[in-house]
């Protein structure tokens, strides 16, 4: 009996491996040069085009079911959708620069499979890549300044390098932030090919994502102003999820709360207390996160106005309060 099971298992594995190699043999789309580097082009070129050639190296016809590009600025089209064994087709691509600048990497993804539904092979993907550098008069590095997580109402800083692109040395005349939300530090009137700009930005008092722009004026007729884009997210010192607890009438309380630092800064919860003696809290902590288990054995009529209070060793936020509310009546 055991030998029979072993034999049956081996046969199943053999069929699975055979089916896998059959699928690969039946449908294999390849490109001899799947990567194209257009080098460094001035932004005045506006766009670049390239044609890839793909070939069906399998033993059965394949159909390219979908053509997807990595962004809207890249367009791609096929000369033929179904290819017989050994047949080739052209994939025409057109990359429009728009407002893009600096190093670029774009991709075209071809989803294909057997032309006959009876072949039953899974869909496969062939990816083609375009890369290169777009040179405006001035390059920003980074192209968009990511400020990350910052405290609401705080002053955060970020630095951007303005580099000479297709022009020579230049100087900065002034740098100002739109909306009067901060200031900038830079060397004015100094000619060079690399200028460091340090932005000091007042973050919003509200929590959530924010973005803005600074304008750098130069002495270059080709690019008299250079926009500097920035973005960030204001988050409190601690993130509590869920921020409050809701308990239904005559139901026991058994909830879990996660407390973490969006800045990945380690902290300690020094104490955990409640304003209702029926509620107990257990804390499990590791580094920059903690997990609370909040329970109440008694079936309470109402937990309205009850609070879980946590004291921490963080100098900015020493206390965290988690309210417990009664669910609205049906």
C-alpha cells in the first residue's frame, strides 16, 4: 500500500513538472535588447521614442493580451498582437518629458499567454525598460524634497542641491517659500555649478499630509526661476490605534490598542492607569511600539467618561489618554 502511494505521488510530481516545462516551451516571448538607455538629453528635446523587437521563441502561438506602462508619460503600441512560433513584432514606445527632469526609469510590461485556450498556461509578463537623464538648465537633487514625519506646528528642515544641467555656472539671487511658511538659507550672488539650499519650514498644526513649493530666482535667462517642491506628513509623537474604545451596554470590555512612534523613536510606558476601577490594563512593550490589553470582567451599564491614562518617558508627550465611550443605543 505504501509503495503504491509513493508511486502515485511520484507520477503526480512527474506530470506537474512536465506540464510546467510544456507551458514554458509553448509560450516564450523574448527581447534580445530589453533595456534602452537614451543617455542625457536636454529638456528642449521634449520626448524620446524607441522601438523594441520581441520574438516568440516557443513552439506554439502566443497572444499579447495587455500592454501596460509604468506612467502616463510613456505610451506603447504593438504592430501585432498574436505571434506564431519564431515570429517577431515591434513595440513602439514614446516617452514625453513634460515637467520631468534628472535620472529617469520607465517600463513597459507585456502580458502574454498561449493563443489557444486549450494550452491552459498561466499568463506571463515580459518587461522592457527605458532609462536616461533629462537635462534642464538646472537640476534639483532630490527632485522633490520628502520631509517625512514631522511634529505638528514644528519647524522642520530639508536640503536641496541645485545643479547645473545643460548650462554652465549660475548664481542664486533669492529663494522664497510660497505662503510665507518659512525661510531659506543659501549663498546669494555666488557663481557655481552646485548650490545648496536649506529650507526651514513651519509644519501645519493639523495632522496629515502637506506640501508646498519654494521659488529660487537665478541669473540664467534660460531658467530665471527654479521651483523646489517639498512634501511631508504631520504626525503626533505617538499614534494610538484605535484612538478610542467603544463598549456596548451589558457587554464585557475586551480590547487591544497599539501605541507606536511614527518617528521610530524608542520610548517607555512608565505607568498605565484607568479612571474606572472595573477596567484593567496590561502593557506589552518592545522598542518603539507597545500593545495594550484593556479588559473589564463586570458587565458595565455605562463606561462613559472612563479614561485609560499612560505616562511615558518622552519629554514632549508625557501622557496619553484613551477614552472609553458607550455605544449609542439602537
